């Protein structure tokens, strides 16, 4: 392992299989030098170990030592080699480093290690040594199973270790996992409090055991997949080996792909679909809370994407709000796969909400959240706690992925519900957002009546929609609720609520619709070639989208309204 340090030097990093080797023997093995020439070079002061001159050729080396040889690469006969690959780093400073461990990689050396295999700990050690020119202090703080992907934490200096240990003992570390489990859980959220011990019948397996060590896991269902599987979020309240896997299996829903704990073989899951998605902990130096999120890996995301195509039909209200025939609803994820905002004026919404100065963690309800564009940006840019409601499971899968990518999974709670059913179930939000779902509640007055029941007195309602440029009303389906500007404002404030702000979205809507039409048409052509029997429905949907653009240009002015509930 080598890289050029200066034009007249080479940096070598001692790999694990040379741990304990003599310096002269290592130089002879890693370069074209003979052992005698290596000794002479060391004696002449031509070798540095971890930045310090080393003149004792018999000195033993340690894996991760950085060896700088003060000779030109050509003189040493060192072939051109790639830079030591960097593990995907999620967070790094002088105290901590968090890396994204791929599935199939060990956290640290184990009995199951194969010859030449590098653990994530060794990969990081070698990379930091090559980069910094000295062997780093590096200690693994917690482990992930070989088959589990996600965030792994390391300490970068000795002072960090006792402070992290105390944070772990006092429950200040929040570890969040995502898993796809077999079956359809009968619960929405539970806490499993069952001790775990070794399984005497299997060397590598653990089990629920009354005589075992205390173990608690919080489990919440995020999405359901037509009764076959479900995406769940697990939070570790203790830390036992295989805890998530054991507790999910004990709950009757083993992790998909986890044959060790009884999951059936699944061709779409070559490994247990378990991912360490996030960490929150106090920084060992400053004490401030830091949050690290690991995005979903490709195999996990691919499985969720495939499951989204197996969902039962969405309720009619979804077809109405998306202006699509009910028969075409299963095709929408494919047609809209290149889009995120799905028509909402996201920039204007975020700007208007930002002007309120709501404190972090204020509770927001996003009705008809789609793929989470509004929810994720309100969480990531303003620190708001958002509940997103949508009946399209495939959209929510994208929303969950986006929240993970933007590192706000802990602030976003996406629920697979019809918004007509959800309204009246929860109350006392600080803000309710209804964006680009049309007249799903009927008139603007009915919309205001429904939204205000979800907002605390003094709370806010934001509606992204529009009004007629001219007084003549429209008979087109989905547009019957539109009125003139003055009539619209009168309906929105019919209950005494105060209109605080109004922002035009016409220009943004025109740009969005123009940008969206081209990818929809492209995906439509692809879909028609795959499913000729749907060609007429797909063509009608594409034409309808184009017509909607023309209607918006000719008949409507887009607007975002912000109201405050007065009583």
C-alpha cells in the first residue's frame, strides 16, 4: 500500500498481515530494495515512522504505522498503486469519526475473518494513516454484525472513550435502525422488554431468555407492504448482541433475509435487511448533541422500491387529488420516479413558514405529503418536527429515503393513511400544510374548517393552491372549487381566522410544470412499450398533465396563503 508523499519520497502503510514485522523486512517486502539496502537506508536516516526518524532496522512495526521512505518512487521500484480507498465518512473531527459500513464487512477482526479480509476498522485505520502520515488513535465504540449496514462510531483520542462510555451508560446515545420485517405487524408501535442470552443450541445465535441480560427495543411501523412485509424503525434502549434481530423475531416478525432467526428465504434479500440508520449523542468535547444519518444502501432501497409496486389500490381520494384514473394508480410511481416535489411550490412554502420564526421541534402536519419534499425541507432547514400523511405507499418510501439522505429521519414521521380518514384523529399541531392536493375537502371554506380542527388556537394553516383570474367558474373535474381572489380569501377567513401572508406561486408553478412534463412523457413512453394494454390510460394521463399546464397558464393564479387560527 503506497502513495507518493513528495516527489522524492514514498509513503507506505503497514497492513494487518505485516503487524509485528521488522522494519527492514517490511521495506524489503514492500519495495524493490534488498534487505541489505533497506538496512542501509534505515541507518542513513532515510526512513520515518509516523513522522519521526527511525534508525533501528530491527524495530517491530504495528499495523497502521505510516512509513515515509525518503527516496523517489522510481528508485524504490514501487509500482503505481491506487490511493487507499476511503470508507464513506459520515462525520469526522479530532474526537470522533463515524463511517458508513457496507453489508458484508466485519466491524473488527473476528473468528469468521478470511485471509486478506479488511474490517471496517482496519480500512479506516489504513486510510487515516496514509492521509495523515502517522498511525492514528482509533477505537471502535460499538459493533455492527457483518450483514448489517450503516453508521459505526470510532473514538479518535483517549479522552473520548470514558466520556462516550458515560453517555452510553446514562442513556444519552440514541441509535436508530431501519428493518424490513416479514408479515404485517398487528401493532403500530410497541416496546419489547425481554432479556437476551446465548442460544445453547447454536454457536452464533442469541435468544430471548429470562435468565439473560436486560434488553429493551422500541419498534415503530413506518410502512406496510400489502400484508407481506413492513418497514419498521427500531431504537435501542439497551445494547445487546443481535438485539434488534432477536426482539423482532420474538415479536413474530423476523428481519427479511435473516435465516439465522427464522425468516424465510427471499430472492430479493440476499442478506438481512437491517440498517443502522442514525446516531444521536452528546459530543465528548462540547457536550452539544450531534446527529449522524446513514442513507439507505442500494440493496435496501431496491427491495423497498420493488415492494411499492405490490400495494393494494389507494383510496379514490388519491386518484382525485392526483387527477388520474384509478386503474393507473399502480403506474404512478414509475411515471413520477424522476420528480420529488410533485407540483408543490416548495421554495415559497419554506420561505413563508420560515418567516414565522417557529422554534425548533414545533409540530407540523403535512397533509398529502407525497414524496416528502415539503416535510423534509421544513425539517432540514427549519428544524421542525413533521408528520407527513399520504395514501401512496410508494411515495412514502421515497419520503423516508429522502429524510434519511437529508439526515432528518428523527424529525420526520411519515404515515400511510388517507388524509380524509386522518383528519379528526390528531389535534394541537403548531402548523398544518395542505399543498397541491386540489379541492379534496370541497370548497375553500370546507378546507379551512377541516384544517383548523388540527391546529392549536394561535397556530397556523398554510394552503398552496390558487384562484381564478376571471370570475367565470370552471366545470372541469377537480377545478370546481376555484373562485375569484376575493371570494377565496373570504372563504378561507370565514371562521374569523387572520390571513397573515399571501405569496404568488404562478411563475414557480409554470416552471415546475414545464420541468415535470418532459420526464413524465419519457417515462410514459417507456411504460407504454412495456404495457401496451395501458397505452390509452397512460396517454390520457400525459395529455391531462399537459392540459393542466394550459389551464394554469390561462385560468388560474397560483398562491400560498398563511392563516392564523384565532379561536
